[in-house]
């Protein structure tokens, strides 16, 4: 695990680059020493790529928009899947075009390989939300989640997380947090304030272990896909130090060395009402 800290980029600021068979991609974060990476892939209208005998590293995928058929599975918006490492690369086609978020594993990650890791295919909109107890220090966010995948050997949990509007506590300060594992997030809709600024749709972060972060509050609610590489059970260490609520914090991202400056442009989002 040698993925750099990025917190956070509005992925609209990342340029598309050409990928296989006429697709385009944005590599958001990657381990320079392996195939492990998180990327957005955009498939054009009428995209078609045949199956290949080449073995692929494991991938999780989440359809952000459009439709795509992956190995015979028809995937609509918010379809989620996991393909174990060592599988043959499946045929992919898209009649109307699609944008897909992909979490690619290291090719030699033993917990991601076929025989150890099972395939997953979930139509996530049809899943019920889990609104059972969460960390009491996060009560103000009114959270709900859908667990999409629990990796073997406690290797990684992937889940959808939503918070209701008015996710702001009456207090003016909250503690910060750290974990002994990684956290990764892509904002699907809504927004969330962090000390690094306002995460809007398309926001992405990868946070290695032991990075102090938060607090987070949300005025208008949020919907995000999250992962916790290195564990299936998130354990949060709360700081004694209290930090002010980050509402109004200017955009001040942490970016890996060598990141194009254009990634760090403030993102204004869509014009409001
Ligand atoms: Fe956290």
C-alpha cells in the first residue's frame, strides 16, 4: 500500500485521457508500484469491446450514469459489481454510453483473487438502507448505509453512505478523527463541509491511515460511495482537541506531489437557483 493522500479533488477538474477501444479515463489515485488505482471510465455511445483471454486484476465497479453490459450483466445507474482478480476480461458494451467508477486492485493482492474473493453483482437502488446504530459522535449526520461488499480476511468494506439535510449539530465544535486503515470516497450527489472545503458531487478523496480529518457536517445532505481498504470494520479514534465546524471553509486540498495545478481549482458547481 503506497497510495498517496489526496483530499479532496473535484474530479470535474481532472482531464479525460484516451483509454482502450475508444473509452476515456481519469486516474484519480494510484499505487505507483502496482495496478492498484481508482479511476473514472467513460464509455461512448455504441461502445463495444470483446472478451479477452487476458487475466485482469480484481475490480469493483459502480455505474455513475448511463448503461453498460459487463460480461452479460446489464448494469444501469448505480449498479455495483466486483470481479475477482485472475478472471478473464469480460466483454463490455454500452448502447447509450456510461460513466463508471472503478476501484482496481493490485494484481497480486491475495485477498482479491478468484478462489478467495467471490464475485458480486448488486442492483443497489433495490437494496434497503440500513439505518441502525452508527457512531454516536456522528449522530448529527443522520446516516444511512448499504454495505456492498465485505472483502475476505478483513481486507476492505465498500458501502454507500447517505446523510440527511440539516446534518449540522447545535454545537460549534466537534472532535477530529483518525483511523488505522485507509478511507476512500466519491461524492455521488449532495455536499459535505470538511476543513478542506465543500465536497460537491464528483468530489474524491483517498486517505491513508493515521491522517487527522474532520469534522464533517452537511447542510443539504449527501450520497457517497466509500471504501475502507485494510479493514471491514471502521474503527474511529476521536481527538481530545475540538475543532470548529467547517462551514464556509475555503477550498484547501491536500494533493500528492506532482499533481497538475488544474486539479486544485476551486469548483463552483452548477449555478444555484
Ligand atoms: Fe473517517
